[in-house]
């Protein structure tokens, strides 16, 4: 990596980032009565089937279900064998590439892979811009075991060895490869978020490399990682004894990183407040919004509140590691509380979509209904997370010890994007870019990795600032 490029990357982290959780919190209301009505409707009314709630959410797009004259869009379920299928939202731009911007090298396909426990619907604010390129084909898929596709029982894989972790990864990436082959996609841009970003890297290292080893052309044109989990080295890594080339990272640096115990605050995802991330605001237009201690002097005073928070944190700090070790899933609890399900789910949706909650209640309700269906699906892929990641959301096989040399060997261009209020480690992403480009320099190749920060955005940077996200991605792939 050139000196100037390194300085530019370092300058982006010169100031400590303000986490999306360090602002004041609020809790937009979602009534208990509404929770009961949701449970009744979703249990007994065909209006709230998976198909209907998904179609209602996607109907906010300008080209679905009614077309706009430029694009066609449809839901596709692709049989991948063994009674399983991959659920996909497919968009095709029918304009001639010569009339405007086009993806380079005649690559027309973009594949989007969501994160843990999520689904393709989280990209609803990105479909319009990404499908604006003449001739492009966008494939947003639900990973096996998530969303509205097959949810087979997750195998009881172990997680003590490198081979066992690969078994867990393969359960997902093998199904993606089977889907790709059956859909006839030969060369594409792969975009993965969070756990989907981690698995996108694993997919590239297995299947893209396999093609190259066989003397065939690379099928992944470019790889875009959106706040991927599992990048950093840490003390519980299973790869600490693996030797890395000095051209990638010094022994001293690697030893120090492998002795660290960073904690990725994954639980904070539940309370992420989108309105404050996006607008820097805290809505006060509703009498139901959370009051401060000063506004409610008859409740707990500051000292009592602090003591209560310490007790709560102590219980959480003991309970969560125990549940993680037992491969427990929080969604198993949600599925068992009947009429309380919607209220529990609203703890996430009202925060994550608070910027929509007040401005577009109808759209918010469609989003909430959609994730009610997603989170209440049969337990499946969610049980992989505690096997692939050690407690603290740290990969048992860190990507920093797997990707740099392999990506350079593949000549695979990568873009690593984070939000400026991201709770995932931006430092780890920056280190990845540095190490990839250091390997490039040692082999006298041009830099292959790029790094970017999306302003006014947290972990779901594509959702928080879709326009800036689209600008950076389209600049990279076109």
C-alpha cells in the first residue's frame, strides 16, 4: 500500500467513532393491545401470510408489483434439492447498457446476502438505486434457514476444530452455490452484510478459489462487505498458531492481536435507534415517548436507577455467555410467548425503524408485520451463530487470518464499508484493507482492497443512509 493511501485510511479513524448506541435512547410505543391483535391476525388471517406481508412491503417500490417500464421484478423460489429451496427477490433492468451507466466487464448480476436472523426485505430501500443500472440483474436472497425459504433442522455440528467450523459454514455456502448453478449465474458482484458478509468471504475462498484452481475464470467479479462480523483476531481464535507472511502482518502485531479480547456489542443491535443515527434527533412529538428520570421524579432517582442498571447488567453478563455456550436462540423465546410476540419484536422494530415509525406509520407497520413473520419462522439457521462465532461475536476462524493472501491470489477486488456510528469494529476492517494491500505490494500488484465510511449510519449502513451507500457501491462496481 502506498504511504499516501495508508495515511488517507488512517485519517478516517483519527477520531474515535461515536457509537450508534451512545446517544440518548428512546422507546417509541407499541401497545400491548396491538400485540395481542397482531398475534390473532397472524395466527388466523390469510391476509397475514408470508407471501402477503412480503408483497405488501415490496409494494412500496415503484416497480413492484406494477412495473415502471424499465424494470421487471418477481419473487422466485429455486429448488436446490433435498426438499429445500432458496427464496429470491429478482429485479431486471431492461434498458440497453449503451444508454447509461453499466457494470464493467459485462457483469450484469448483483447478489445481495443479508445478515444474521434477517432476510432480503431489509434491503428494501436499496433495490431502486441498485437496479437503476441499464441491463443489471439484482438477486436478493434469503439464506438457508432464514427469511421465507426452507428452514430445515440445523445439524448438531460441533465447533471445536477448524474442520468443524467449516462444516457450519458449508451448510450455508453450499446451498448458495447450488442456487447459483441452478439459476445459471456465471459471473457476479457479491454483496454481504454482517454474518452474510462473513459467509460471503467463506464462499469466495471455497468456490471462487476452486474455479481458479481448476484453471477456470473467476465467477466473483467484485466483493462488497458491509460491516462484516468475524474480521478481528482475538485470544480465542482457532487460527492463532497459523503462520502468516511478514508481507501481510508482522509477528509482533499478530501476537498482540491474538492476545486481545475485544467484545463486539452484538446485543446492542436490539436497541439501536435509527432516528438518532440518521437525523441526530430524538422525536418528542408523542406523549408516549420515554421520559427521563427528571421528568418522572416519582419513579427511581438517579442512584436507584444506577444500582438497578448494575444489577441488570450483572445478570445479563452472566446469563448471555451461558445461553451462548448452550447454543440457545433468543428467537426460540419469542416463538413461545404467543400474544406477547409482537410486543417483544417491537423492541427491535421500533428502534431499528424509528425514522419510519413517526414519518410513515403505514410503512412501519408493513415492516413490523414482515419481521413478525420472519422472526416467528421455525428455528433453523439461527443456531449456527454460536458455533461459527465465539462469545462476543468473534469468529472462531477470524477473517484476518484467512482472507488477505487468498484474495490477492484470486485478484479479487474488495470494498469494506462501515457506518460512522457502527458498533462493529471499523479498526478490524481497516486492518484487513491494509493487510490485503500489503500482500499486493509485496507481489508488485496494484491495491485490491478499498475502505469506506458511510455517514449518519450504524451497523445497518445500507438502511441508515441508502443514497450514500448506493453511491459508494455503484462507484466501486461500475
